[in-house]
């Protein structure tokens, strides 16, 4: 039996026998090379000819090689659109409001098993840490902010804005030794433009985009200008400081928050980058349409004369024309032409006539074009068309609910990114000080803080609520999920930006007050909500689509 490894009868230049398998491989390679040279690659997408592929400037390149040289120009254009384009400004505002709102509540949940303590001790430790951080982050003195002007929630909004617009947020953990505040730990948010190679050095393996890497490819230090490169004059524009990512004992010091799109990516890419062309097209089309509408509105009529100087000179002498025109003007002055409602028709010189101007350019397609472009932009930015445009004229309950599912997934992803790369590392730096100063006590039998950092600093962030589209359906569904044991009160409260413990405690106080005042206890709300939400007439009403 002949096998692939059997001799083919051919001999190489060195005298070695060539197998049948080697011959088959050589033939396959030759056929592939011949097809490529003939312009017929195995994949149509690799073709360099034809209407669709002839001029397609696509090249392979590393993530940093393709992004870092273009980062400044793309980011500048994105910021210009956010400043001057109402749609871009709306997109930034919607994403920041959805992800952060007015701020986050940070709830500590120490891991009882990892710390070797009972659940009650872990719960009490978490409550103490949560209370301390709430007072620290939202106090009147703005002690969480190195610049002492923003609360913790406002700092998160600023960080989210940088992530949405610039593709990344950058922060420094500082220690304010000379300030007489309860806590010295500060967060300073830094413009990502200041993160750059010192003195404009070219990117290389160990230093790219201002980020310094160790031998394993992990970010080890960050080089940050003292001032923005285009700020008001000053020597700080040409001085860089090198910040270690962690201190010698492991305290987080630099917080670089971005979502890489490719392995080996050093700096974040704005979601607006892919939509810049659409933004530019929309802006130009809008400007041109407004100019056309303005011209049509301003130039409503023009004068047309059928008798020029040459024609007049052939029919009359100059004196005759003057006498004739004087007689006409005196006649119409004594007998004005009017329309009976106070409006008069002017009388023009001899040979002139009034011709009304009609619209020369059609602007009726403006709305349809704008909607199409806005849908493309909304898809690239991870928001719904309704959020971006605030146009709900084509939306009913079912379509709005479907859109909300995808929009909320984008919001949760942004919240998770900020929690993992910014909030939790900063919480570790703050908790170190809280334990070190004795403001929060380590439970008996628990390990040292830096022996179990992650166990002490497990957190749960409560952000803004998802909101209701139809309250009756949402309440009915939430109560059904809890009764079916597929959800919890905590989960349902989180969706609405509330702390379930605070909700229950407040309800207990309200019910006690009802009893004290001998007021009847409210009831039957869930039954009424369920009856309404499940009514076919109610569903038909919600699914009505408003006419455009």
C-alpha cells in the first residue's frame, strides 16, 4: 500500500529521496501563489481589484502603531465636535448621565471567609467602611479631590466624560500631608494629553505613549507633563514627572482607565473616532440646508425690467420720459393701489415689474437624512437613537424596551470599566489610610490589611437607576422575579439606583408612623399594577406608534 510518506521517485539536489507528501505540499503552494499572482485570491476580501476593493487603504499594524501617531489629531477632532455639534454634545451627556448620574454609592462587602471572620463581623466592617467613605467622598470640604472643588460623584462624572470623549481617563493618588483634614488621600484627575514621552522621545518597546513597561510588558510607570502642552505659557509645559504605578509597599498611585480593543494596546481610543466622518457629513449637510432655507426666506422677490436705457432712448426723448414718469407717480400718489386690508402695492418706475421668488432648493428631505445619519452615529456610540436625538415620535413601548436592553448593556459595561480600573484601586489607597489611622478597626482574628487587600476591599457600586418605560409593567415584572426566586430585592433596587437596606429601613419608619397616627396601611398596589400591565388594551395602547 502506498502511503503519503512513500518515496515519489524524485531526488533532491542533496541526493535525499522526496516523499509523495512533500510533492503534494509543493503543488498546493504553487497553485496558491499562481492564483494570487493572477488576482484571484482564495478570499474575495483580499482582492485588490474591482469596484469595491481597488482602492481600499487597509494595512496590518500593531495597536499602538496604528493609534498612537494619530491619537492627538483624532482626539482634537472629537473634542471639537463635542464642543460645537449638538448631537455629539448630546451623546456625551447621555452616556455620562446614564453611567454616573449624580454619583455612586460605594458599599463595602468584606469577604468573611477569606478574612476568617463570621458574617456578622464582616457585615459590620463593611458598614463602617461604607459610612466612612460616604462622609469622605461627599463631605462639604471635597476632601476626595486634590483640587478641592468636586465631590466623589462629580469626579466620577469627569472621569466618565474623559472616557467617552478621549477613550481614557487618567488619575493620580496623592497624599496631602499639610492639609488639616481627616483623610490625606486625594484623587487628582489628569488630562490624558499630559501623558506623553518625555521631551517628545519616539515610541519604543519599553516606552510608548508616555507609559513605561517592565520586562514582562506590564505598565510600570507613567510620564506626565506638569502642564498641558497647549496651556498658558510656563516652564511646566516642558517638564515631565515619572510616577510609579504602585508605591514600594503596594499602594496604588496611578489610575489609567481605558478599554483596550486589541492585545498590546497602550492608550484608549474614543468611541467617537469611528463616527467622525458621519458627524462631519451631518454638519456640512445641516449647514448647507440652513443656508438654502435662509436664502429662500430672505430673497422673496426681485425686480425685472423690460426696458433698458437703449430701448428707452429709441422711443422717447429724455425729457419725455421724465415728464411721463412724473405724471405716473403723481397719479398713483393720489390714487394708491391697495388690497383693502391696509397692504399697499408699490408702483415702480416705467418698464420695471415685481416677480416673486420661489424656493430653488428642496429642503423637505432634511428630516429623513438626519434621522438616517443619527441612527448610524447612535449605533457606533452605544446609545439609542431616541437618547441621542430626544426624538420619540417613532417609538412605542416594545421598540423602546428593546432599545433600552442594548443601551443598558453599554452603560453597565462602562460602569464596570470605571469600577475595576479606577474606583476599586483608589478605594484600596483610601482604605489603607482608614485602617492605618484607626478610623476603622480590623476585626479580631482577621489578617493585616496588605495580607488580604482584595478581601477587605470587595465593593459594590450603586449607580443611577435604569428608569421605567411603563411603571406598571416594570413593577409587575420585578415582583414576579422576586417571588420566583430568580431575583432579589437588592438586584431590583440596584436597577433603580437605590440601596435595598436603606429602602427597607425607611419603609419600616414610614409604617411605624402610620401606626402612630392611626392611618390605614396602603395595600393592593401590586395587584392593581399587575391587572393594568396584563390588560390587552393597555398593551395595545403602549404599542401604538405615533405618526411622524
